[in-house]
């Protein structure tokens, strides 16, 4: 039986003479262990196989009970290729030590050291600060990464420990600050690089949690899911940040039978989503608000099921180039498929089918035109979109007709989508 990949730390100092590099994954699970988030985490584990060991910079789980720890550990053991070390985040509460052991410890690799400090409660533990002093005093230690979860005060975000806590950390490394080559943290679902007290600070939170706006300077649209690699080059400890492809994890997509069944499951979930929405619409028109609300909720649940199943097999292009890839499908539908089916239905006297394809064909052309505009994301200026709920026609611009130009549905019923 293979030994566990996740290391439970029992000693304050661990010697790893064969280790020359380390991958770092930030915040994989604090927003939940849903399939989409875990696909990103699995991709980081696959990418981190390039390194000798991996450090997870906190927030493995949304809350620290056994159920979530078991789930994240099971996934990690299956996917990981190297030994996994963990530091505690503010979401990693409860049973953390039962699964991962000590909260403050040091890894002494061949040419560098990593000192892991617990500041999940926004204070550095005295035990950890003493350990940092001890490691820095070792003659054989010359290049150190000090890793913790919550950032120290910096030039980008206020979400940090207090200045008083940072002062305690500075006192701990004291006159041996020259050995501290990097400060490393997570917590923020983004990334930034800074210099504090003359030391490079790397903040990484892109290993699973959805990337979010952090400040005017750090926007979600400018940051990808990512991980950090530390490595030795010409006897100097260096790092690089690798963005993750959204299709970086493809293990299950390469299993033909599983892929086929996932595709069928997605179709089934989406059909249930549509059926529930249509029934909810009927119920609401009959004044049965509670029943409508139930079926709208169930429809949402079925959509999220479909999203999770589809995320396993999805093979998207990079986000910045992805919009253009949707255009050919829309054009093929209105130029070929829907036109052909409309004509066939007319020949067979299937008037309702003919009508449905005719209306969809008109909408698909507008879809393609809007997608072509949206491919230039930064300059796309359509902030309000109207959808006719009767036929699905799409409208935007300064003039919106009182009646849908395809089916004649009234403007008062249009669904309105406004950008925030």
C-alpha cells in the first residue's frame, strides 16, 4: 500500500534533504467542496507534480469538521503526485490537528527552509515565533520562506493581521531578516506581490476558490486561478507563478464510457431544469406562488447538478479567447440546422415545430452578432439586454420595440438583464 501523500506533522522540524522545489496552492476549499472548485484544485495538484513537495496555504475546507476533512483528504490522496504539507487557514478549524498534526513547523529542504506559522486567528502563536527564531539561528539555514495564512499589512489590501502582530513577527526574525527571502500567504481569493519590511510578499489564493475583486487595483477579471513554484537556480531561491488552464485536469474526460455517461447525465439534469421551470411558470400564472417557488428552486438545483457534471468533462479555451469560440455554433444553427429543420417541418405540416425553429433562428443570429461584439471584452458596451420570454428573441440598444418583432410578445413581459 502506498504511503499517504498528506503529511501529518508530528515533529517541529522535518529534514527533507532530497527536496529542491516546492509548489504552493492557496485556498482550495473555503467556498465549498463543489465539483467546479475541486476541479481547479485537482488541476493545481496535477501541476504541482513538477515540484518535489506541495504546500497548501490554508483553507482546505469550508469549515473544520470531519466530513469535509475526509472529503478533501480522499480527493487529495487520489490526485496528488508528491507529498502534501498543510498550513492552517481561518476556515480550517475543529479537527485540523487530528488530520494534519502540528500547526507550527519547519521544513528543512536541501538548500532552503520553509517555516509554517499559524495565524489563522489573526495572531501569531508564540510557539511558532520561537520556532522561527530557532530555525534562523541554524548555521546551515541561509534562505527561508516564512509561510502563514492571513497577510501581514501591505500596500494593496486592508484584510491583514494588525501592525502589532506584524511587529511580533519582525521581532522574531530580528537581525536575521537577511535570511528571510520571502513571506508567503493565502486567504485572499486572488494574488498580488508586494514588498514589506524589505522582504518580498507573495499572496496566493487561486487554488480552488472563485477569484474575486479585491480592490480597484486587483480585479477578478485580471487574475486567473494559479499556483506558485519555489525552486533553486544558481544557488538562489526563486519563484514563478503559473496560471492554470481551465481544462488543466482532464483525467476523467479521457475515460470514454464515463464521459459518455456524464454527457447523458448533463442532458437529463438540464431537461429536468427546463421541465421544472415550465411547471413553475404554469403555477405562477394560476396564482400558486408557493408551488411556483418550490419548482423554481428545484429547477435551480437541477441546473447546478448539470453544471457540476459538465464541469468534469468541460474543455474550455482560455477565458480571454473563449467568446469567439461560441460564434461558429450560433452561426451554424441559424444558417444551417434551424433553417433546414424549419423547411422540413413546413413540408410535413408541423406548424408548431416550424414556428419554434423560425423564432429560434432569428434569435441565434442576434446571439452570434452580440458574441462577435463581446469578443472585445473591454470595449463591449451593451449594459442592458432584453429577452422575449415568449419566443426567446434577444434585443439590445437604444430602441426596444413595444412588441417582439418575432412573436409580438408585449414589452411589459420582457426579461431585463442589466449589468451591475
